[in-house]
């Protein structure tokens, strides 16, 4: 949050907290839909398994663009 200008900090702080709040609100819905504890754990942790690959893909795209510009 310190990386943005002082003008944008309130909006960014609100956006971050909205994302966390939505995650907390979706947990009971997910638990209600997936009654079995095993599938609830699979659904709750699967974004954590996919996220590193998304980050690597974005970094590779950024590095490719940076190399082309240089």
C-alpha cells in the first residue's frame, strides 16, 4: 500500500479490505454447498495451489516484454 501515491491510499485500502471481506463471506457459502469436509478443504485450498503458477506466468510475460523493449 505504501507503493501508491498518498492520493490513492484510501481507495486501495478499501479495495484490499473488500477482497478480504468477500473471502470471509464466501467461506460459509462454500461450506454449505460442500457438506463433505474433504471437498470443502479441496475447494478452499485449490486457489493456493494455482496462484504460484499464475504469478510465474505473469512474471514470464513481464520479463518477455522487458527483454523486447531493451
